[in-house]
């Protein structure tokens, strides 16, 4: 190992990470218990040491640069490692106790979250977990959940979110369905097929029309508000369904209904209340999900 290359100041790295996560110098300074000028000097010193600009400063705005984004993922890994080291060194991980309620979509809660919870059980056996399978953020806003795994970034100011992954959505169908009805070679042929509907077809139809796939309410022969039920109906060969890549990989009999369809990016956000993020118990679970969920579902891992 080249020890001379490891010459950065951890306080500067921490200041950069806090600013990127909190969204502003003032918010980062509050989170770290520092003054804004002190934090700003730390980031400026880090930029000088690295020879890059990490944030574009405006009179009222601050934007992370491409160099900052490239550094951010490495720094997040360092921050998570530092958290684990701190917990391990003090024996706190095994001593943390209490309940944490996690809300996630049915698919994530059923197929991916249990693997993460195995890791949590080993790291913090005193923590108990309630899992709420839901796609509604009201669980978090009503304080019915501590942590949420969602595909949309919340807009509420009292919630904080971290992008932990991104998957891709596209029309999928079972191999048996496509062998019976033929494999479409155009958007027009795909639009003539039966589809599995979710609970918001009135939103899906115009959204897909913008991408060249013109559907009508008549396309949706089967509908359900349950992601698990939709997935099961697609697997059963009842029609074409809009699935994410991590879902489709669960069954080798599923394949893209139209390979020419350009997949739609679907982000994976980890969300919690701002004040709960300072709880040792919540922070431990939050950080562990951020690290382990992309491993449990490789199709959603950030590149």
C-alpha cells in the first residue's frame, strides 16, 4: 500500500460528505455542530489538496460538480466504514436495542429486505424490526415508520433521503405468453397485446404514450394494486407487465416484451425523518440498508 498517498484530513472529508448529504453549507454545519465559516474552510482546503472544485458556489445556490460526484461515492463508503468502526470499537452495535419500523414496496419487502435483515440480526441482535409492505409515504409522515425504501424522492422538508440504487423498468412478459401471442417487433404490435395494470393506469397511459407506446384502458385486462399480484400475473402468462429489472431477474422465464423499448430509470431512495437520522438505532439500520440492499438486488446497484 502507498501510505504516502493517504494524506487527507478526515475532518475535511467529513465536511464534504455532510455538505453533499445535507444540501447546503449551513445545514451541514448545523449537522456537524460547527460554524459555517469553519466548514467552508475545510472544504476549500480539501479542494486545494485534491486540485479540484467540489462545489459550484452561487450567491444563493450550491451545486456539486462532476468531480464532487465522482468523489462522493468513495467518501460515502468511507463514512459508512467509519460508522461501523466506531460502533465495533465501542461495542455499541451489539448493545443497541429497540424497535425500528421499515416500510418498503411489497416486492422489496418480500424478495430483498429479508437478506438485509439477516445482516442486521448479526450486527445488532438487540434491534427488533417491523416491516410494513406499502408504497405510500404516509407511513413515514404519520410516524408509523422510521425508515422507508421508495422509488420517488420525498419533497417534504422534514424528511431526508439518500439515493442508494437505480433499477430500470420496461415491459416484460413470460416466455410462454410470447410464444402463444408472438414476439412483437414494433410499438404497434406491442400495443395490440393484453397488459397487466397497476392501480394508476390513468397515469401510465399518457406516460407510455410519450415514449411511443400508445395504450388504452382496454389493454388492461387484469389489474391489481398489489405489486406482488401484478408480478404473479405476468409470470402466469396473463399479459405484459411493467416490471423493474430486479423483479424480472427473479424468474428466468420472464423476458423483455419489446427489446427496442428504452428502459425507464427507476431510482431507489432510502428515507427517514431528519431528527431520527441522529438516533444511533435508526442510523445503524439506515446505514446497513444503504450498504446491503444493493448487494441483495444487484440489478439496482449504482454503477
